[in-house]
């Protein structure tokens, strides 16, 4: 893996920067820079900019609309997006369902679903977790019974991120209860407009509507929406989760936020000096940056393997643990830095209206961010479960 920037790489970096300077929508940038929650249309507007340029499905094979970029170019691109503080790409279609379809789907399924994902014409969500079946995902109970050329689906999914915006949901469903629980799971694509699908919001501790309950009551799903064979869902789910965990680490955004916290420390008054003069605080920040460098090289090794035609392996679990631990530690350090300015609770509507902000502008989002990031060590497979994955796959225990 060679990450030294060649003249061609530096030219590409300048191309990305110029593109972002000219094409990053000003209204979306204003919201991102001020911590104002984004609407569905904001996400789509930004992602349409990337898909029109052909820079959306960067990890897909070229035959399906991928960029064909090198590992270094992908690294440059992700870091430039973070530096410009662009919205995170909504991963459910392009990073999760898309790779499942082009890996396990039929030619007809590829032709039907992949162009709409690549072009941002369809918003996907993920139907994995259920009440009582989260980290122990194989215990899921949502049932799909085949009748003729359809499946009749009944069950409940929970913590379904952005389901309130979704057009389609990819679901793990139980098609067989007679044997080992992992062997009776299948992977099904469901139109959210189907009769019997109901979405109800879950308001999280930070006051945001990000996740939902999804109820499936006698939902009819064409049998042609089954990906792979019946009973292959568990293997497909593990493949998908490896892709999800690779992105959860959020390394480029962590780099930007550490840089931002250093800038705050340079300017934030403390006693007779500034926060940067507090050796204890700066020791914590320096240690985070060292840990981040280690996590970044783990991510680069994973991306290098994917670029060579492989798939994310146990490294994705290592990266998920390291990245989410860093995200939580950094959110805690922001609270420590801002002291009482970080204490007021501000909901999504408060942030949008800008009426209750006190202290520095950047202080308003610190506490909601801290509260929201309590989740990152749980979703995508809890960090405790990931340690078991590592013990089995790497250490052979």
C-alpha cells in the first residue's frame, strides 16, 4: 500500500477541492456549519451533486457505476469532503444495499435497483434490529411466509434510521424456524409504500427524530425481491455489516473535528491564558490524535484490500471499535472544553430556530452531539460483540 501523493494524486486533490468550492450547495453548507439539522431534501440535493459528477458510488465496481479510483484517490476524496464539512453520505443504499445487490443479486435485480441507488432516485433504510433482537440479531422474529409468488411479511423493526424518509427497506426476515436460527433467515427488499407498512418515530435522548419503529402487518412482497436463496440471509447480513462497520469509524470527520477542537483551544479563554495552555487537557487531545492515526492506518489497510478485489474482513470490526471509541471520547472532550456553555439542552427545533443559543455559536451543538453519540458503540453490532468477532476471526478463540 503506497500512500505517497504522486503529481497525479495532487492534481486530483486540487480537482476535488475546486469542484467542492464551486458545487457544494451554499444553503446546505450554512446548515452544516451552524449545526442546523438537515432535511431529506438537503441530503438529496448534496448527493445528487455527487452522483451527477459520477463521484457517489466510489467503492462500486466500474461496471456498475463506480469511479475506478485508486486507494489514494479515495483517501483524498473522503478527507476533502470532511475538510469542507459536507454531510455524511446516507449509507443504506450506496454503501450497504448496493454492494449486496451487485454481489448476490440476479442480473434482473441489478438492472432494476442499482441505477436508482447510484443516481439517488431511491432512499433506502435498513430493517435489521427488532425489539429483543439487536446484538443477538439471529434471534429475529419478523416472519416471511411464501404464498405463491409472494411473501407475506409480519413483524416489527426498530432503531430504523431515517425510515421516515425511505422509499424502500432491505430486511432480514425469518423464512424457516425448523433448524438452526441463522439458517432460517432470508434477505428481502420491501417497498415502503406497500399496504401494511407503518413508521412511527422514536425521539432519542438528544431530542432528534433520527430513528423509528417500522411495523409490517401482512405486507405482500413479490418473491422476485428475495436476494440470493432462502436461508442465505445470515451470510448476506454478515457481508453487509462488514461494509457498514468500515464506514462507521468516521476517520476523516474525526480528523476535522480534532482540528476544530485545537482551534477552539487556541481561542477559548481559561484563567489568565487560553485552553491550549492547560497541559492536562492538551495531553488528552494529543492522545486522541495519536489513537486516530492508528485507526486511520487500519482503515487504509481495509480500503486497500477492497481495492484489490477483496471484501472487508475482521479489520472492519477493529475499525468499528476504534473509531466509535474515539468519537465518544472526542464528544466528551468537547463538553469538557466548553464547560457550562455545553450544558443547555437544545432540541432539533431549537438549533434550527437559533433562539436559545448562548455563548459561542459552536457551543449549541456540543451537548446534543455528545448525547447522540452514546449510540455509536452499539449500532452496527455492539462493540462487545465486535470483540468476540475479533477473538474468533483473528485470534482463533
